[in-house]
C-alpha cells in the first residue's frame, strides 16, 4: 500500500508542479471547446436567423386576392420583410436578368387570369431562383411557405392551384458544383494540411530535443537562422506532399460521396491555370505557416507528448476557420480580414473553388501567411540560441 501511495504522490507531483503540462491538459481543452462552440453558435445563428434585409421578389400576374393577403397586418405583417413588385409578362425577361445579377432574389409567376374561386383546370405557380445566391435560396424557401399559407387560407374544398415540382434554377451545373466544392474543400484541405504537418513537425524538433540529438547540432558553428529555415522548409515540403496526397484521394472520392451528377470532372476542368496557381500559393503559404507555428511550439515543449498536447487544440482553430465558409462568411469583405491566419486561407480556397475570388484578397492572404511564417522562423532561431529554452528539462 505504501508503494502505491508513493507512486501516486510522485505522479501527482510531476503533473501538478509542471505548469505547462497542467495548462495544456486541464485548462486549454476546456477553453478551446468553449471558444469553438461559442464561435460556431454565433456563426450558425447569424446564418440561419431570419434576415432583416428586404427580400426583393417580382411577381408576374399577381392576383388581387394575394396582394390583399400580403397587405393584411400592415407594417406588423409577418410578410413585411418581402419587398414585392408586381410585374407584367413583358417585364419578365428584365426581371430574370436582375435575378441572375443578384438585384432581386426570386420570381413567382402566377397563371394568367388565375381563378381562385371556381377553377376548371389545373393551375400551376412557377418559381425561379438562383440557388448559388444564399439570399435567393433563403427567399425561395421563406416565400414558398407564404404561398402555402395563402393556399391553406382559401376555404375551398379542392386544391385551387399547384406549385411547380422543380423550380427553375438559373444557376448552371458548373456553378452548383463550384458551390459544393467551395463549401467542402476549405475544411477538408485545412484539416489534411494540419494533420500532415502534425505527423512530422513535433517529432523533428521536440523529438530531437527530447533525445538530446539537437544539442550536438546547436553547439556546431551553424547559423541558427539558417538552421531554423532549413527545418521549416524541409518539413513544409514533406507536409505538403502528405497533404496533397490526401487531397487527391478526397477529390477522387467526391463523386462517390456526392453522386456522379455533380459533374465533378467537368467542374475541375473549368478552372483556369491561374486559379490553380493561386490555389497552390494559398496551400504552400498555409503549410509554411503551420510548420513554423508548430516548430515554435515544439521547440518550447520539453517532449513530443507535451508538444502534441498543445498542438491538438490548435487543430480545432484551423478546422473552425474551414467551417466558417459553411455559414456564409466567405467571399468579399474588407481586405484586413485576409490578414487573419487560417481564416484567410479558408476564404481563399472558398473563393477559388466558388469562382468568386478577388486576386488581391488571395495575394494578401499569401503574403500575410508568408510574413507570419518568416516572423516565426526568426523567433525559432532565437529560441535555438536560448539555452534556457532548448536545454531545460
């Protein structure tokens, strides 16, 4: 029994007296989980909450009964957010042009001279949208509910009108596929790149530090800055190859995951060479950033285990950045948003695959990542010069 107590006391003392291990094990995971759920909750709430902006909708051949139904309740009407314009069939072509340009969000076409009292034939209401525009999709779903409410409000024993089985979507197959890829690939790419870096970086620096092999290198006349850059560049190339291998497997598996009808091959072939060059720049700069960050943390840690305990929660940060594109937080925006590490990479990948990126924003993201990676490399060189950091047990 005394031996058991001695072992327990020794392990407790080792754990609770090590402030870094204590923080990484007991405090950091809780903080990360709280931060992740807080950020995701806010992003999801903003994405799915009813919008305060006007939903611009054009209605062709709008019957008086429907106009009165919408007007009921005045400013306090639940339909007040819909900015509805009644148009004639002659104006339909211009409205369709406006819909494709994002100036309006939905077109509803009632049959000419629709009879809501005593119909003698089937009457179908047509709806037209642009599904790649989130505002258009939201307007479609919300206004379709209004049409159903209107239908149910008319007290007739039989169905008076029907809705088109499939609304007309002005988004092309290529655009829809691009939307799917831009939603999935940021999180997949960032996770794979981070995993590739995580599999080699801690072992290369914290592992050598733990085994004492790095000491023999540091006592040599080699320049510490060159040593740090050599480590970062070599680890980045290996991590990039590992990440690209996983990415290739994901791309090949997507048709089986989402169905052949997404036209994946055609979509990938529709990207220009410059798009792939920008994508490569984003990926390479992101890998350099991740490796530099992991190298600093690994140099600070006393062992591979301690480095892994700190880097694990960091992966959640990069995953969260990838998830941000699922909640409509991508594309456009102020240039300074593209200075934020991880987030800027996710936005760049989103924009490239979604055919909606601004080259300036992608360039800012790449330069920002490279600048931060360079600063971390200088910090790593200083850490290599510090005996307190490198030889602390």
